[in-house]
C-alpha cells in the first residue's frame, strides 16, 4: 500500500488562517471577548491569531473551532460565505487539497473532503519522523477511524497505546482522550476520518 510521495503545495492555509477565523467569528456576530469565553483562549492571543501574528497550536486551534461551533474542516474554507453548488462540493482534486502545517510538531493535515462544515471530515495526516499530535490529548464528541497508508504510528486512547503499521485500520470513540506519534524512521501517512456529533 505504498503511498506516492506527493509534492505538497508551498502555501500553507495557516498563512491566511487568521482571516478565516475572523470571518467565521463575524458571521456569528461574536466579539473577541465572546469567542475568548467560549474557547478559553485569551483575547490577546485570539487577536494575534486573527492578525496572522501568531500561529496557534493544534490544541488551541481545536478550542477555537469548538468555540465557533464549526467542524475542523471549516477552517480550510477559502471563503466561508461561498456555498455555491459546484464541482468543488463533490470532488477534491489532488492538486487543490488545502493544508494545515504544524512545523513544531511535524504534522501536516491535508484535507480530502470537498464539502466543509459537515459532520464528516476526511484527511490525510502526514507525520514527519518524530512527529506527533501535540502535548495534550484530544477529545471530540463523535468517532474517528482510519488506516495507515505508509509507515507506522502509535495511537494512544486513554492509557492504552496501540502500535499500527502499514495496512492496519482503527476506529474509536473520539470523546476518549487520544494522542498519536510517528514511530517510523520516515514519513508516516494516515487516512483519518472524523464523524463529529458536536454540531449535529
């Protein structure tokens, strides 16, 4: 199941993430103070993120999207107000996949789902050697599943670690705290599917 090493686009979605967060916030008529109270991220930090002066960690980004009441994929939206029915609502072309790069943890999230803002999201996670999900466990109301396409990684759910190799699949209740890290000496690629019940 050898995954072709694709050349990732040079521009990361993080470069304009602040504008997307601000657009989503203003669509909901939320002030920075109101979003801060919802996501437990300081007003100063939110302001710096919206002005692209600071890059949030994955954990902070997850708190923000939860405070906004949107699935993670909504942060990839080029224009959150554009909901036109086009090919883009059905097909995601290989060379058009949006990216979120987290250089500090060696993780790239590559969005595969063509539709944003739904309960179902599909991504490729690319973990560099020693790459990991972050210092704190994740939780999300719903389910996660996936398959290791290349390399190997360790998935820890609660206090139970699971070592998965190429071709191994997994599924779990994502409200349980979970973390993952690359255990391969090269890049590991994981197909990652999320069914979120937070906003359903």
